[in-house]
C-alpha cells in the first residue's frame, strides 16, 4: 500500500463534506433569494442569476464527485462568489443588507470554506481573503450598514480557521499514513524472512534426514559386509536428492503410509532390529513423507544414543482417516527437559516435520526407561 493510496480516505471524506455543503447551501440560497423579490430586486434578473448559480453548483458538485477536490474547482468557485457579492446592491433587498447582505453571505461563506478543504492554502487562502474583500466592497457600493465589514471579517475567520483545521487533519493523516506504510513494510519484510527461514529449515531437514543419516549408519560401524553395496546405493540417492533440492509443492496424492514406513525401516536394518507393526492406511503424500522423515530421525536417534539394537514401529489409526505412529526402544533413555532447545533433530526433524502437515509429535523418555516417539495426524 502506497502513502498516496493510504491517504485517499481523508480526501474522499473532505470531498463529500464539500458536496454536502454546496448542495444544502444551494437550496437555502435559492429559497432566500426568491423570498427577497420585491422593491429594487426584480424577479427576472434574479431568476436568471439563480439559474446560473444553481447550474454552476451542479457543475461544481459533479466535478468534485468525479475527480475529488481540486484547486482549479475551488478557485473557479471563489471567482463566482466574488462576482456575486460585488453585486449585493442589485440582488439583495435593502431590508436584508444590514443583516450581512442576505443570501450572498451564505454564498461567500460556503465558497471560502469549501475552498480550504482542498488543502492547498498557498492558493486558496489568498483567494478566500480576496472574496472577503469583494464582500466588503459590495457592501460599500450598496451602502450596507457597516459596509459589509462584519461579515467580511467573518469570511476572513472562516478562511483562516478552516485552512488551519484542514492542515491539522492532513498532518495527522500523514503521520498515520507513514506509520501504516512502515507497518506494511515491516510485515512484508517479516513475510520474506519467514519464507527464507522456512526454506532454510527445509534444506536442513533434507540434509539431516538424508545424507547425515547415511553417514551416521556408516559411522556406528554396524553395517554388515553384505550391506556395503546398499550403502553405496543410498549415498548415490542422497547425492541426487541434494542436487535436486527440496521438492516443490505438488497436488496431494494418496500414499500407503505402511508401505512408506516399511521402506524407511528397511534402511536401518542393520544395525537395528526393528519390529514393524503395520496396518494398511492411505494418507496424502505430504503426510506420508513427513511421517517417514520423522520416523527416520527417531530411528537414527536409537542408533546413536539408545545403546540398544532393538526398536518397534507401530502404525495405527485415529478414527477413520487419522494416523498414529509410535517408535519405541528399551534403551538408556534421557530427560527431554534437559535437551538444549537448539538441537535440530527433535525440534525440526521430528516436531517440525509433523507441524508442516498439521500434525503433532510427542516424546516420552526417562533415564533408564527407554524412549517413545509418538506421531499424530488427523485431517
């Protein structure tokens, strides 16, 4: 959102105020002028004047409604008002002149107020003061009591006060707009940073759950001689995965999670002896991938930390469509509360993987009591 677009509501509001003022004033002026017919004020010339004024008001309102307040519209309106007030003696009956030149006072007031709503005081304030001078001049020519000075002074006050109020409104709106723009800039930067961090986490999960798992299996020395060729195959697959990078988002396709986890378990036998308790169940491919990655991380932790070569992977259902996977070992266990929060495996490779697909992961363990990792997902 640009500053200009954020400031549009104030300009729209001021334009509507000008339209309402002009429409209401036009009705009042037409009625007041018509009631003043008689004496030196003749109906025919006054009717022509009112028709012209109403036509100008309609043109003014249409232009402001279409384009908003513009300096050129305000200056043209002030010129019309200035010419009208100069003819006070011709168009206002003498009985009304001591009260401030009758309906012409209304014409002048509305013109100077609407002009200041434009918010360009360098042009509209001098023009408004010129209308006040024209009003005084018209009063002098018509020999109005007081010479039009009272309402002339009122017009000066209306010009200055309205310009000042609009200036305050615009400064306040400008400050709010800048703050809004800063907020949107910060939000955009935050969104970009979030995407960057998520991409970084995806890369780290890819590295952690693939090549690092393979290296761990080789490092523990638990590979039998007949598994060396399998290790080579896995290393080649990991290298291809690294070159390809994280897979882009693809439409979900159904996957048998029991088959996906069976392939994951097979990668860890040996050095582990894993008992797989499986039940056929179909889930979206992204869910199956998340469960496979988290299960691989849990089994890798068994290899590296548990001190046992036995583990169990149990696949079960939650309701009709949900799935639950438990990875259990009877090893040495640990205190989850003492695991540093920056440890990537538990935070990202297990909990982070499930969170990506709307699932949950829990870890239960205690020193000497084995470990259970529970993975849950429900659509």
